[in-house]
C-alpha cells in the first residue's frame, strides 16, 4: 500500500522539476516555430506588395500608351529596370501627349527585396498595350522576378498585355 500512497502524495504536491522542464521545453519549441512563421510571413507579404507596386507601374505605362496611341517608339510609355534595386517609369502624367521626364524609383533597402537580372530591362508598350522592342517589333518579355529571404514572386505579362503577380521559384546562384 505504501507505493500507492507515495504516487498519490506526489500528484497532490504538484509537478516534479523534470515535468516542469519538459513543459517549458515544449512551449519554447512551439513559440520558436510560431515566431519563425510570423517573421517569414511578414517578408512574404512585403515582397508580394513590392511586386504588386511594380506591376501597377507597368500596367499604368501600358494604359498610358493605349490612351495616347503613339506610333513612335520614343513616345511609347515604358518602364526600365536598371539593376537589382532601381527602375524608372516614363509616361505622360500631365496629359500633354508627350512623355514626361522618367520617374526613377528604388526598392526599399531595408526590406532585402531584389529584382533578378539580367540588366538592364526595358518594357515598352505600344498603342494597343502590347510590349514591343526598341524597333517596335512585338515581344513577349520574360517575367520580372522579385526575391528575398522568404521566396520569390514573378511579374508576368499575359498574351493580352495585362500584367499579373504570381508566386515564383526563387532563382539559385550558378556555381
């Protein structure tokens, strides 16, 4: 009878130190996974938001060319990507039917988001909203890939000329 009373007495007194350490360890592991998921999720949202912002600039340039219907490539709205963090947009924002001075923008340096090359890239939109090269020949550009530590997003050009953001495979460095 004595062993039974010892077990009953232990459960009445509370937890042993080993039981308490096991519970603390399990809670710490679960909290670590949760914190990592939240941190990674925040980076994913920031990257996607940046890709959507650039896609909006591309779509804005497309709509500007469709509105003005320029025939000369020099007057077609365009977006240029200079390097991993810098790009520009040239549109007719003031409505005088001439391209304005390009607006140069940079990706936020503190977010760790980069565009992937090769560089430079120029996206020119003709009067029908399609992408063309510098000789005014129709082209289907490769997607613009944005990446950070949480993954990658791609800005794709559809056959209709529309611009969409989709998940992408993060490119790896060639060895």
